[in-house]
C-alpha cells in the first residue's frame, strides 16, 4: 500500500508514531523537497529509494508509485505538516483510484497549530472566538469569491493564513477592510518548530513593515485575531459548579 504521511511542521519529532514507523519500513520515499526536514530521511532503512518531488511532475510521482506497487514495495509519500491541508493530495489520489492502486492517509501536525503553539496562545477562547478559519490569499491558485480575506475577516473569528506572507501588503489591505480597523493583533511565525524559527508580533497597522524588515517571504503562518492579545472569560472547565453538574449527570 501507498501511505501519504504528514511529516509535521518542521521539527523531526512532530511526526506521528505511525508515520515514523511507516517511514522506517518504506522501500520508497517520495518527499516534499525543502519543505520537509531532511532529518526525517535519517530514519529510512538502508537501501531505501529516495525521490525529491520538488523536481518531479505529478505524472512522474504517480509513475514511481505505480512501478513500486508492481514490485511489491512499500511507498511513503511524505508531505509537510498535515497532508489534508494544502497538501495537493487529491489529484494524486484520484490518479491512483483510476489505476486501482490502494493507499492510506496518515494525518500530521499542521503548521497552523504548530504556529499557535509557538506563540503560546489558544485559538478558541470563551467570549472571544470559537471558530478558526484556515485560508490563503489568491495567487497562482485562485480563491472562491465568497472566501476572499476581506469577507472572512468580517466574521471576527481566529484566522490562520497559509501561503500568503509573500503578499503581506495585500493580506493586510484586505483584512483592514474586513475588520474596519487596523489595531487587530497579528503574529507571523516563520518556519514554526524549525531551528531557525522566528516570531513577529504586531497589529494590522505595523506587521507589514516588520515582515519586510525581516525579509520573510515564504514558509510562514499569519495568525490574526483577538485570541492573540486581549481579555477573555475563563473556561467552564474550571467552574466548580459546572464540574459538579457534569459529574452528577454522568453518574
């Protein structure tokens, strides 16, 4: 079987136990170039065939998988973060389906949760936000009109913006229009959990300047919302009366 495995956001230990085991057993590994830490490859067994997909077309990737299946080899397609979020795995899976080749998908730690952990915050706070929006700005890949950043910002939910730091000026412009103000807290996390991780805090009013000063133009999460700074109510989890009612109801 072919296994699509999430390698996690950067740190080599943020892969699942199952993902690491599959990587150790694999005969063929197709990994996502510089987006995946090369340290993962140190866990591959001797003689495993390694392919950097950065220089491969979709058809070439599928061809390697198909040939490997004919030879009864175990294949791992190693993706950054969680493969189900901006992983471009659907097109691979559809081609495998057309060829009758079986596969499985192993989730991983996404860069958006890793970034939030790096800034030591929580996306969902009582009376602040109970919703997290994962999105990106339009680029070579279009975004549906209804999902434009300006429209999404009007929900006032916590936001994690992927693949967009290179367009930080347009990101800020759209968010300011959506929020109607520029004092909304922002954190930009470059290479979350990697050794050279860098974190910038600011607001919609000054984050563009800070990002450009640091020359950050790739591999960064843009986190936006009042979950980053500000007041919030305490969770009911630590309310003694609520806990007592919950325990009584469960008995």
